[in-house]
C-alpha cells in the first residue's frame, strides 16, 4: 500500500512539473513573438508607409506588422513581373514548372502565402512563404 501511494505521488509530481514547464515554454514563446512584433513595428516608417498609400497590418502566420501597399494593376494578366507594379504570379491552379504560363499582377506586397512566379512567360517553382 505504501509503495503504491509513493508511486502515485511521484507520478503526480512529475505531471505537475511537466505542466508547469509547458506553461513556462508557452510564456517564453509568447514573449519572444511579442518582442519580434515590437521590433518589426519599430523598423517601419509609419508616416512614409501611409504617405505612399500603404497600411500597417499583420502579415503571415506570426502576424508581424508590415507596411502593405495595394497595387493599382492588381489582377491584370501578365507574362512577367516587369509588366506589374508587384509580381506576375499564379496563386491558384498551379502549373508544372518550366511550362509556358500567364499570371496576374499581385494585389499587394504581402509576401505570405503560396504562389508561383511567372518570368518571361514561363512558370517558376511554387513558393510558400510564412
């Protein structure tokens, strides 16, 4: 009986200690992410962003602040990024790399998501950025 009780106490102590460590790890991760967000925001010239028609918004899965600018030619058919304010890309229905392709001018400079660049009318490899 004493051995069973001792084993139970040891198991419970281990579970509690592991739960406490997990909480600390989550707090450290949250603190690091908040620091990254503060650092990213500090690097943005907010007035210049707004003056150039941009807006500050969180991008990617980490939601880091960035100056995101909309492009007037968004959605225009293209065969190369030289024809766009942003990039010539395919964002859905990807095609095989190195095949002839047309894309559309990107909507903004948000770097996140999956897309395929079109260069000189040729599909490049699919990129996924977060």
